C-alpha cells in the first residue's frame, strides 16, 4: 500500500520509512526517514507525493528535516514531525513550502512523538531514558483566523503554542533502569481515552502503564 519498489527517492519509492499515519480516507502519511521527507500515498495509489521536507536534502532549515522519525496530526489538519537529528518538532500544513518549530530542547535520540489528550506534545527521549512533555498554552487571540479542514482528533485552541521548557513525565534523565520508576531506551508511547500513558520500554522488553 506504500513503497515496495526498492529503496530510492523517486515518487514510487521510500527509503527506510519509520513513522506512519493513516487518515480518514485510508491514505498514508509516511515518514520517509532516509529521504528526509514525509510522503502522502492516497488509498490505492502506486506512488506518493512529498507534503513536507525536501527530498534527499537533510538540513536544519525550516523547509528541511534531518532523519525524521514520527508524525501526528492536530484537529486542524496540521502535521507534526519529530525532526530527529535537529532535536525539534516541526509543524506543517501538508504541501506547505516550510514548517515552523513548535518545540525544541536538549534531546538525545528522540524517536517517538505524539500529542496527548490534553494537547501537550509528548516525546520519547530514547537515549536519555525518559519521556518528556511540552505543555500546551493558549494565549488570547488578537486576530481573526480561519482554520484549515479539520480531522476528528485532539482539539487545540487556534492560538496553540507549547512551553519550550519540557518536563519529565516518566523515567529519569540519563538513568536507565528496570524499576517501576525508570525506563531503558523508551521508543514510543500512546494514550488511552482516559489520559493514561503506555510506554514502549525497549531496553526492558516491556510496556509500562502510567496512570493519569
């Protein structure tokens, strides 16, 4: 349903894909990590189109990624990409020419990223053995804006920004361990409808649940 034509950077190929998001039309957003881009493959298509990033062009500029890993969407149709080697989360409207950095911090191999039920951006900071959160803030709006097409996901305020000081919500920085309070190379996490967090604790071969 996406790729399958060998590694490459032409529209019918991907190179070391990592993250994926399936939309309401069964279309695929593929984090094409080796090509430093996000590709969209409509349902049944034999090739994809680049909706974020610059093909085979790694870098730190607003139109580039460097080994992106994870993707998610907000309720207004904007995509969020974990820009792995640039240690930042980029917000894009699909097809735009560049993205905007909404969170950046000292992270060490941050693989997983999602938006939790409260609108906070949550990152699996893998080699620091922790999960961190960038808190959502909603400043008062001073302008009238028109939201892009919506999807039934986490609702965010029109003025959404995120606190640039992250907080550790699971594990402890640079402290790998197997006790209930520690993690070892967490790779990803997800949330249920109650706000409980589930973490892929890779190095400990387990899934850890953190109640709300």
